[in-house]
């Protein structure tokens, strides 16, 4: 899980977990909903975080509309989703900035998760340093 600013600066990088873990359950693990973590922040998330508005206090939250088989999206909802995606793209660009370091984009051959987390943090620091200069 990664939290970044509009300027692509990485503010938070969660530790890596082995195996599959859903985005929203990872958020609840790292930031328990009982505390007001995001009370003063505007949050932009994708559909992996459905239910965040019910469990977290946020200044503003932007989550796209979800289509279903019975209820397709209206043109207005599609336009809104497109606008949300254009604002969330900054996070994807932060992730791609991390993937410039081939260690993170190639197949993982390190079985020590703690070492991987340290290297991942160093890559995030290098990315932030690159943005600062």
C-alpha cells in the first residue's frame, strides 16, 4: 500500500505481506478505523477500497462508481469516474517511478521479507530524492 501526494511524493509505504491480501483489509490492518487517521485529508481511492467511507472519517473522499450487470453506469457516472481516474493517476505514476528500479519490477528472488521491505523503502527514498531535485 502506498500513499502519495499530488506531487508524486511518497508519504507512506506499508510493509510487504507474503501471499495475497486485499487492499481494504490491508488498510484496516495498517490504519485501524477506530482512530481518525484521515480526518483532515481528502482521499482518492479506487474500487479496491469500497466501504472506506463507512468506516473512516475523511474531509472528502472520492471513490468511483461501480457498475453491475443489472445497473450499468450512466454517462454522467462514467464522466465522473474518468475525472477521478485522472486525479488518481498520480499514485500510479509514483508506483511507476518506484518501478524504475528494476529490483521492484522483476521477479522477487529474495525470500527474506524484512530485507525486501528495507530495499523497497530505499527505492522510495531515492524516488522522493529524485523528485526533490
